[in-house]
C-alpha cells in the first residue's frame, strides 16, 4: 500500500468519524426535536379543529361578553355567601404587640384566657364543671429551650380561644357539666374554599335546655351543623327533671378562599397597551440588530454554502 493510499484511508476514516459524530451528537437530537414539534403541531391542529367545529357560527366578541356577564354575578354571589361561613369570633385573639418577646407573650395570654374562663364559670349561680385541658394547644412549658415563632403563638392562642368559646357556648346554653371535649384536625372542603372545624362534645343538660340549644344551632346566622347526636337518660327515676347525657359532633366552617398562585415571572405585568421595560429593551435590541445586519458586508459564497448546509442539518459545525 502506497503512501497516497494510506493518506486517503486516514482521510476517509476521519471524514466518516466526523459525519458519525455529527449525526450522533447533533443531527440525531435535531431529528428527535423535530418529531416532538410535529407531534405538538398535530395536537394543536386537532384542538383548533375541535374549537372551530364547536364554536362554528359564534361571534367571539359576543361569546366573551356573554361569558363575562355570567362569571361576574357568580363571583358576586360567592362573596355574598362567604359572609355566612365565619367562626363568629371563636378564633379571635389580640394582635401581638411590636417588640414583645413571643415566649413570654404567649405564656401571659395563655394564662389570662384560662383565668377569664374560670372566673366566668365561678360567677355562675349553678355548679358547672369542664375538663382540665389545653384544648390541644401547646403549653408554655413546651416552648422551653426552643425558638418560638409568630405562627406558633397565633396558632396556639387561636386554639385556646376556640376551646374556651366552645365551653362558653355550652355555659350559655345552661349545660350542667362538660365531661369531654375533643377537636378534629382542620379539613378543607369545596375546592379549598372552606376550612371545617369539627368538635366532639360530651356534656349533661336538661331536656328543655337541650331542645333550645339545638334549635339555636339550627337557626344561627352562620354555618353550624350537628353531624352526630347521642342522648342517654340514666336518671329516669328522679323526682325532678333528670339531665340527659349528650354526645354531639358540631362542625363550623370558615371561608378562607383559594390561595393565590404566584405569577410566573418575578416582574409585575405591564399596563394594558403599554409595553413593559423588558419588552422595550428587546425592541431596542431588535432594531439595533437590524441596523447592524444592514451595515454588514455581503457574505461570501462559502459562508452561504455553510449556512445552507447548517440549516438543512448537513453541517454539524
């Protein structure tokens, strides 16, 4: 084999290797991308054909106007009905003062809320008992040795306020005693529009007071439902009116709305009809680019050939 043959074989191998590498690392990816774009185009075409058949004969402006006229009344009705779903002050707490140490503020409010409840119970003429519990809220001692956040304080005090409000509700309804109170975890319902709070109660109450209490829950101007009710009478032989042993599940709902989704971009949207700063910058760059292109000299023939080969995926470099 002569020297010329060896050089020809080496050049052929190099060319074949370059072509194979170009196909593997450049042309193959472009083929896959092209196939994905074709599939996406077919899906968009089918969707467009379906929309054209569905809304054939409709005027877009008239259709948008009709839909807008239906959506806005529904939104107004949603806001109007949202006022019915409230907790009636059951979760109301005082605002946290600025510069207050959260751990000491929580302990102060925690003790105060239970002291106020105890004083209201003691001011009643009849004897009334209720469980010695924190209603599921964290005790001030549990915060020892760890950092307390504002959310910890708010959630704990709201839980205490909710439990004390339930005791006050039974106290106002002339219950004789509360034997047990249990809180269900908060649940979301109706597309996360409502937060449902269910409480299990075991208490003793006279029949006439129980009927009045149930009727008040039924006609309340906010959402209150009795999910379960059990009544037992263990003192039927009493000469006086015997108390009933009542077990009840009560659910209250609060309108919380749907959390707003963050905007896809970090910058605010531009006003209608006015391009934002980024768009203006791109426009200026585009105009400058076009001016630069017009000022460039005419490309050579070899440059045109390489550009044509690159556009048709025949030139990997």
